């Protein structure tokens, strides 16, 4: 029994010491990265931005318009890992648009809001479908850095596609 207690105590001490090293590293995890981040923060670039507690608005994505049903007002978006966002996605071209993105599988989804009605999920939506003109707001927190795509699958070859980069 004494051997068991000594082994258990040694394992506990080892776990505590390991956690102490992780905590000591802080958010950056490396002093060199922190120095580079401090130097970069003087520049006015998206890379210098840090995540905040308050959710930010992503520029609205508008699919189609009365003049051109196969256009999107913006193709590419840049986000910050660990940041909360609100993103309005609207259909305005009078067609049925099926918005698909692999982003939803790589973020923590908070809710989807349609006409002030909230949908809370325990997982990602497969796609957003606009049967008529309107707006859907998606609220999420970015989790995994990477480059993700968005498209209206049947209309991607007509330019209805883009990227979402999480840094």
C-alpha cells in the first residue's frame, strides 16, 4: 500500500509540475512569439489584431442583387482565431441560394438568427438555404486557424464562391 501511495503522489506531483509549465507559457506559449507579436502590433495590419471578449461584426455577405443574380458583394474574409463574430448573410437576387461552407465545422456555433428568431445548436449546420430574399445572422467563435471556402454550390462556377481565412 505504501508503494502505491508513493507512486500516486509522484504521479500527482508530475502532473502539477507539467501544468505549471503550461500556465507559465501564457497565451503565446513562446517568448520569441511574444516579442514578435509586440513588434507586429505597431503595424496597422489584420495580423496584428488580437481577439477580444466582445463579438465583432464580419462584413455582410450579400448573395445576388437585382442587377446581377450571380454576384456576391465580397468574396474573401479574414478573421482572428479565438474571436467571437456575428455574420449577416443575405440573399438579394431573387433566386434560391444554398450557402455552403466548411467554416461551420471548424468554429463553435452559438446561434443562428432569422427574423429575430434564434436557433441554438449542438453542432454545425450543413448549409443555409435562402428560398427567397432575406437575411440570416450566424453567431460563432473561431476555433481552428486555416483557410475555409464558402460557395453556392450550383452557382460556384458563375463566381459565387470565396474564402474565409482564420489567422
